[in-house]
C-alpha cells in the first residue's frame, strides 16, 4: 500500500544505503581534494609533502636537496586545511640564493601526458629583470643551457603578476604555454597550480585554485598552434629545480611551497568547458552577407555542455547581442553574425556552460577585462590611413573616410622641414611617437608609403610597425626598421623580410613604399612583397621583391609611428616623418623586379622626355597623385575628364621648365565640390606630346 514501508523493504533500503555510503567513501578515497594530500600511484613520478624534510615518496625519482644557507629554509604548519607542514624558502635578500633540486632521472623528463601541480605562496617578488625575484619558479626541469630550453616550467612573472606554465619544444623553435590573466597572483596568498598536457586533444591547461580550493583562474592553449616543427617537449639532463630556474639572477622564490606532485598522466580536476579553434575573423569586405564563427567546445572530464553562445557588439562593447551556437558535429559548434554596414567595428566572444554551472569564455577575460576578438567592415581598394601633417598644429588628422583616431604620445612637434607639402612631424627619439588605434589598418594585401628623415640611425629602431600584441615587437602585420649597417628593412613577421643594400644617411629625406599582394593563380608562390626606396627627389634608389606562401599576420593592435611595441627597446625613432599613406590593397602596383642602387656620382646625365605616369594610388579615395615629366620648357596642360568627355577640373595650365613633377587631385571639380565615384580620365598635352590615362575614384 502506498506510503507504507514494511520490514523487508526497510532492510533492503538500509542495504542500499550502506552500499551507497561505501561507494561514496571509495570515490572519496579515489578522488582526493584538489591539492591533496596525495598518495603515490603508478603514474606519480614525484611527490613531496614537505612534512619536516625533502622526502620524495615516488620510487621513480630521488629526494630533494637543499642549496644555499640552511638558515634560509624552515618547515612550518600550512594553514590550509588537510595539509601538514610546508617549506619556507627565504630569498628576501639578493645574497640568499636558496632553492631545492631533485636529481635528474628519466622519469622526470616528460614528453607525453602530464600533470604538474603544487602549492605556492609568493611572499615578495620583483617587478622587472633587475630584481632577483622577478620570475620565481614553483618547478622547472631546466635545460642544458641551465635555465634555458626547459622540459617544463611553472612560474610567475612579477611584471604583471600572472602565472605561466609551458615547455620548450624538441625542435627548439617554440615555447607552448598556457598563461593566467594578469594580476592573478596576490602576494601572501596561497595558490594551487596545476599544469596539464593532454596529447589526445593537444591541449595545455593551467588550473589555479585558492586556499579554499576554489577555482580562480583557468587557461587553455593548443600546443600545435605555436608553430613548432616538432611540438614534443625537449628532454634535458639537468635536475628538477624548486624555487629557482637554475641560472640567471632573476628567478628566486621568496615564499612557500607545498605538496608538489608530478604525474605522467592527465589528472582530473573540476573545470569548466573548454573552447578551442575559435574562428578569428579578419577584416571583412562590406559585401560579405554574414560572418560565420566556429569553435571546438567540449568537456574534458565527466560533465556535459549545457549551453554555448556567441556574443557580439557593434558599439565598441557597450552592449552585446547573444546568438546560440549550433552543434553541427561532434565538438564542432557554429554561430553567425549578420551583415553589418561599412565602417562597423565588431567585438565578439564565445561562452560555454556545463551541467554543473561552470562557464568559460574565449577570450578568457572577455567578461572580466573586456578582451574580445574583433574585426571591421571595410570597403575594398581604399586608402586606410592618410597623415599629411598639414594641420601644422594640434593632433594630426586622418584624411581618409575612416577618420582613424590619432594619439600623440610624448611631445611630437610639427616642423616646416617637410618632404611633401608644408609640414612634417618631428619625433625627438626619447619618449615621443604617434599611435593609431584602428582595425582598418590590418589587411592581407596592402601598401605602406611614407617619407622619413633620421637625425640618427638606431639599429633595430622601428620607424613604423603594426604589432600583433602590445608587447610583441617581433610580431607585426608590417614593420619598417633599421638593420645593422644603416640598412632599411621591411618585414611581415612569419611571412617575409626584405633588406635593401643601401646604407642610409642621416639628415636626408627618403621615400619608402612596402607592398604585399597575392600572386596570380598558378604561380609558384601565394604572395609577393616589394620594397622600394626613393631619394629626396623621389627617384628610385633600389628595390627588391620576394615571393612567399604564409599569409601575413593581420594584427589588430595600434599602429605605432616612431616606436616599437614594447618598453624602451627597440629604440625610438629620432627624426622627421611625413606623408604616411596606408592602403588596404596593392595601390602602388610596384613591378616584380630587383633594382640595384647606382651611386649618384656614377649616374649618367640623361635628357628628360615627356612622360605621364599612372596615378597612384588607383583606385583611390579621396586623393591620388599624378606624376609627369617635361622634356623642355613649354606650356603644359593636365586636365581631368569624366566618362562622357566633360571637363571636371584643370590641374595644370602653365609653362613649365624641363623636369619631373607631381600633382594631387582630391576628387573635386572646378568649384571644389566632391565628384561621384566612377571612372575618370586625365590628359596631358605639351608640345606635340598627348597622352591620356584612366583612374577610378571610390567614395
């Protein structure tokens, strides 16, 4: 009868309860709390409790050994519930040099799956490379070059207080790592760090819990995305170090360690879903109907995905629109951002939640620090930046339709020492530079065109660069810099580098043009880059080109003029900059040929002849430059016509002496009114010379 429990069913219920309790207790024994205390199993290659000594319970490696004055080590009770004593390593003075090592064994060299974990409490730390506590290590299996090229490392960077966990590759060309957000570490607080390498999904995980064993940071990286020829971890014959990197003078730990365990398997932790392989959209042409974003979203252990969403913003992060992601196959999810109008900047991020309510975002700090993926909707074949400096005062203004904001850092000064027009900008080489924060300056194909006049030529100084990240001066969509021997070099990092042979001079104007474009179908390479140098008279001095296959980085960090993207190194540019023009297509149309520099004293004196060059850029918006040559003194006419043959504007109508000339057309008619987009013709008449060329104006 319903609601009645007889003796037989009561006994059965008790038996079931006992079984459940036994299962529960057994599970609890199999799954110790995060951070231990742990027990040795067959996968444990190191386990140190620090309960009064440096005993290692794993038979696969030896006990620890003290290095330094014994007075700098002592054991005290760990305040974290369930743990015994911990080890204090006192490096509050530069002369202390206290650390622990574990002798090298084959088991400590890890090349497959692993879990490296331990407790750390950083008492004091340094904020820069001059401090002996700048990058304290929990553990590191240091490399043959002492602290360089390690098998693995778990460390904290004092500059911005983030934890970094990674390794060096067997091919010695990459450092795969998963790093926590900045300011994760608070001095004097206990943290449990777990660093996992999972070969089944080629993942690196950094998992950080606080003293209450609560998750405070979780970072994921795909170690195949770091570009190593061989992503297997390098092996070494050096001992494991605790509290010091093994070399250098900037990696001593002043703090506490406890319960360090290294395993050659992936250990299980309560973590949120994982999001990898996110589509990172580059800038999109205005005619693209939608923007698809895909990702791999999955759980690593026993939970399941409850929801997955894409969030996008068209108002610079003020508000976001949520779009559910669709599971299309296995771990693959996709969502679509609808078409946006020209000039829109889109921020977006992904978020996944599991059945335990744990969530994760990509980028990982999207909801906490406003870090997003981003792209912009642009008009193809347009000028993306135009800085003429003809304002003469105040902040320089971008003359293009994008109206990119310009920031003056330090004290850039306008100067009448100009290559084009009346003014240039002067950078004193100490603290001044220009910064243009705009996604419209990143492109797969582009032309970078500007003039410079250096007071001094500083090796590796970046005259202009578009970096991938704020601190990565070595990763750029494009950079123009000085190499040794005063040679100028154009680089798209990871793709192509072209160094010209000319040794440049100070106090001299030079005009540089760097262009990247796709190769025609069927070519032996995917792209071409051309780098051209012109003298103060705008005559070609030299030019080189190179073919390459890897597409250039479409970096999204601000363009910098006069400074690289990190600290005071590489050095600042000292001198004048003028007429900076950047296009999102190969506007210059430079020929694929190498032109060798000819010393001026050896240059033959040749008579001029009448010539009318193709305008540059073409197509253009809003201005273009027309070059022409006059053979002898005569009346010269240069007129713009529309497709109906009607005169639009007279650019030149006067006697000119023999020489080379250039003039700009700003897309206006005789009354100064802007004309419509379309095809126009410009015609030059001089003596018996008549020539017409076509140009295209885009609005």
